[in-house]
C-alpha cells in the first residue's frame, strides 16, 4: 500500500512490519516516518536495532511535509504486536521485496534469520508457545497428488493464490508454491505415495509454528520433514537417498533437524528406531528384485535376525541382500553394484554381511 494524502486518513487501521533503525522506527513497506502515539508499546526498549515486529495499528493523524527525508509522517497507535523476529542483515539487504513481506502475521517464512545449522548437532532448546495452528486441511492418501492441497498444507492451512490471480504473493505463499513442486519432485525421485508428501507438508508447517525454520535451513527442514513423513507413513527412505536429492543439504544436517523435529513436535521417538527390514522394499525396488522371489525373502529373514548394535540399518539391509545372494539356489549379486545403488561402499557391505550370516547361523 502506498502511503499518500489520498490513501490514508485518521482512523484507518493498517498492518505492516516495523523495524528499529538507528534514528527511529520505520516500516519496511512504506516510505514515511512513523511516530508512536501515547499508549503504544515501547518498541525502543523491547527491540534492538535491526529487529522487526509485525503490527496492527491505527492512524491517529497524518502530516504531509516536503522535506528530503520522510515526506510523509504518520502518528499511529499500535494495537497489537503479532510477532517479533530478528532479521539477519545480509537477508535484509538482499531483497527489498522480501523485506516488505517478512514478518507478516501467520507467515510461515518469517522466523529468525541467521545461519544454517551446518550439522552443529541438536539446537539449543527454547521454551516458547507455538504459533496458532491454521485451518485443518483434509487430504486423501488414495488419490493422486493435489498441488493445491499441498500448497495449502505448506502455507499453514491458508489458501495460496493461483497463477491466474494478479496479486502480489507473500513470502510464505511463494515458498508454498516452490516447495509443493519440490515435494512432488522428491516423491517421484524416491517413489513415495501422495501420503508422504501431504504428511511432509503438515510437518513443515508445524516446524514453522514452533519456530524451527531458522536461518538458511528451509531446505534442511523440507528434507527432514520428508524423511520423517516417509517413516510415519511406513515407506522408509534412508537419509542418504534424500541427501542425494539436494545440492547443499548433508545427511548430518537432516539427522540433526530430524531429531529436533521429533523432540519439539512430540513425535513418537520410536519412529526413528528403524529395523533394517523396513528399508528392504525400497532397496529391492531399486535393485529391480521382485519382493516375492527367494532372495528377497531370505534378505528379509537375515535383516530381521540381525543385531543392529549401533550399525546403520540401511547398510545392514544392503548387506542382507548381498548375503542372501550367497545362499544355495539364489543368484549371487555383485557387491559393488549393491553398494552403488545403496550409495554406500563395498567395504561396508563386506564388513557386515559375514556377521549377518553368523547371526543367522546362531538362530538355526
């Protein structure tokens, strides 16, 4: 909204984002000076320079000047502060458009901007109340993916304008459009059902509600929510496979964020305690092995009998397939081929398959 004599009058109620500058309070959207009237919160004492807060306010009076700085001056009373964010300076300078939209109430992309976790481990816990949940959106896992539903789930239940609507999109809406496409791409690349995408979108919105999308961790959060969704929907996908679908996200990033999500969103922790056989349907499909043939059944038996003992369930699953191929009547598979498909090393498979055979012998 442009602030001008013909667009603003005393008594108008407006929404904007205010920032604390060196010389006072500014709106990131309006080219004008704001002067807080009596009864407004003391933002100077509550916020630091560079911080921002989304507000609803009432215009008390307007003054129109011709000076070189702040041609328009508004006296306003702040009625409600919606949320407080600490903006990173590089993010603030990078895009005027983003600045004008960051901090809007209910915007799932207005968390504090800092640096990506970078595999730094579980983040420091902060006691805080979650943002209010949006409207509940129903989805049918048995129907083809509906991009409109996916966008709404990512946008915390709020509708996202279509391409035909000539409106300026909020940052959260742009993210919902972008990440709906990303989730559909991941589903195709990793052969998951629509339920995984919908679940991941809900988890992403929940992560925003609990302020877990910090710094440059949007992609990390998307990767971790997709991984968790695959576990919850019993379509287990290994972290290494999800890592391979992103250019700047590492397995450690995903694992750290996954743990934080489980802790904060009160997800049953047993979901990340994965028996090796849970990975076999995906691995067998990647190897073009029918799950009903003897080698697949033998691999499943070996994986079930395996003692994980701190080893990777995904590598145990790969080793179980190789070990199954060594049994009489089964086709022997190439270690390197399995390792390449599983994105691990032949050495890892070699170091594990013998132990699987020993474990199996002890159960006979």
